[in-house]
C-alpha cells in the first residue's frame, strides 16, 4: 500500500536521523531515549472518567446527559508536563519514533480497562486528517499511534476506512466549546459498506489528544451509521 510505504520511509528516516544526531527523552532529556520509562510512568493516569464532566466510571463511558451514542473514551494521561511535550514533538517536530512509547501507553490503558476484550473481535482505526493537512504535515500522527497499538495488541488495523471529507479549522484554534463540536459536523465519512463492520464487535478509534471530544464524537457517528456497534475512543492525552 502507498500509505504503508510512506509511513515506513518516514520511520526509517527518523531512525537514521537519530543515529546521526542522537535524540533525548521528550520529557526529561535523558540521552538516547525517545520517551523514557520514568516519564511514561509519571504521565500515565489509572482509571477511566467521562470525557465531558470528569465523572469517574469503569469504562470511559460518556455520561448519558452529555452524549447519546455508543462512544466510550479512554486516555492515558493529562495533556501537560512530559506527556504534552512528547505529543507536541511527535506532531510538530516530526519525531516519529515517539509513536512507539506513546502507542505503548495506549495499549496499557486499553488492557487496564478492557482486559476481557479479545483482539480478534476488534479493529483499530486512526482519526484521519484531511488530505490537505496530511500533505502539509507529511504524515498522520494518529495513524502512527494506531499502527503501534495494533502491533502490541494484535488488533487488526484498518486503513482508509474512515476519511475526513471536510476541511475544518484546527480544533485548537476554535476556543468556544459549542463551536468546536459544530466545527466537525459532517466532517467524516466511511468508505466501506455496513457489512465491513458487522464482523467486529468493537471499533477502537485512535487519536493523540481529546479536549471536548468533538473529533471522536463525529467520527464515531459516521461509524455508527455504517453499522459499528461498540466504539472505544482511545487517546494519548486528555486536554480538558
């Protein structure tokens, strides 16, 4: 696949660059580390909460009064400190080697909350970027994270199943919560028919950061319309 070749080239380039100019931990600066085990441990937060109000629960379910739908959302840590720096360096400094330790945090959170879910009954899908944005950045960080999660969890990775058909302002540029949610209405579409989802009991949506949850909510709605029965949003950090 063209996308696979592109991602492999990016990852290989990052490895070569690290050999020439050894990099340090995004969190503490420890040499020859992307994101060291200590920084991962400090960043990780146990448990699950409603993304909108913070109510602690057992599975990341968004409270009924906040959302009508099938979406649960889990995050590995808060978007601050070392974790914030790691995410920012992955996205904006193109440190693609950070996808591996951050993907490890996603897998740890998933196994903590859903240890009973069998990988053969699941599929993992990254939140897509609009093609113009992906061309500008050169890669989709959510796709890198999803591939790492897929390798660790043995959950099947589905590529190009969900696409972003509407170019929208970056969520960080939209300050009002209600406008953030409306900003992404109709932004996502599923490329396959309903039958493609009936064999998967659970769809895992991967992204780097969630604040209001608008991106996950609208992506999940597109998947629901195409037959997805259970959707788990899994993000590195919660920015709320």
